[in-house]
C-alpha cells in the first residue's frame, strides 16, 4: 500500500503447504466369457480389477469412453452383467474411487474393451424324400438340411424327437452339397427305413464367426410316418 507517497509492505501471511500426489493407477477391465464376437442375447460380465492395498469406495463403468460417454452411477461391486444387444455393443472402460489422505479420489480409466454383436445364423429348412412324409418299411429315405447363403464351412446336426441322431445310432449316411452351391446343404440318408423311424425330425447347423462356432436355431419340425409291412 501507499502511505504519504511511500510504498509500504504488509506483514507476510501464514504459510500454506500444498502436496501433490499422482492419481491412483488405472484398474484392469476384463470380460467373461471372452469371445471376439457375441451373439444377440448372450450374457456377459465385465469385471473391474483394482490394485491391492487400496480402500475402494466404488466403481464406475462407462460405454464409449472415446467420444460421447454414457456413465453408470457409482456402484459398490466391481462387476457389471448385461445381455448383448444393439444398444449394448460398443467400447467399455471402468474406473474406481478410493480414499487418499482423508479424501475420495478417482483413478484413471482402464483400457478399452470392445463388445461386438452379431445375429445368429437363420434357421435352415428340412426337406424329406418322399415328399409325402410317409414311407414303407425297407424303403430309401432322405433328409436334406438347406441353409441359406454361400458359406460352405458349416457343421450340420439332425434331430429325432428332440434328440441328436448320428450315423452310429440310426444307420444313417451323410453327404455334403457341392462346394459353392448358392444354398449349401447336407443330406442324410436312411438306407432301409423301419417303423421306429416314425417321429418328429429337425436339423440345425453351426457356422464359424470370427473364430467361434455359432449354432442356428432348429428348422421347423417335420413329422415322418414309417409304415410296417403287413
């Protein structure tokens, strides 16, 4: 201040100490089960793992860390489970809250984990020869499982009355459609039909998606009647 033309300094204030600490280290975000791609409706669990020795007061999970962020409220458990769908696919991260020097501090964000969704393969169609679906004992019987698309890397399955059937249990022979067909298919033949072949038949297939085999739903049931010779 100035007094009578002289600049006069006040007494020095009390000292205030300022200490700086680094932010708590980021947590590790993991995904269970882990797949490169998830099928719509599958359930997954995100786990936010924190360093040992810290007093954790809560966690926050975030979708789309880069860009617009949609944060959940701070929760007490390091887990978040949800069903994969169009609205839940995206990039996830997490952080935690801890107490340092008497105050609550948030950590840095974890690395991003991507959740990618795909739709399951469409259901195939099961065709029966004879088309009447009635066969006499000893006659030749053919089932053909038709799948749309040109993916020939498939695994086909056939079912009778809800149970999986194979060549070792039903006297069946299988043959795959020609590679490159517009509708790759698999044919299953019963060389000599018997009365016990009467029942409800269906088929399904598995298709490889991003390194994992994904099952289609079953085809509509086809009722077959096998008549005994009199």
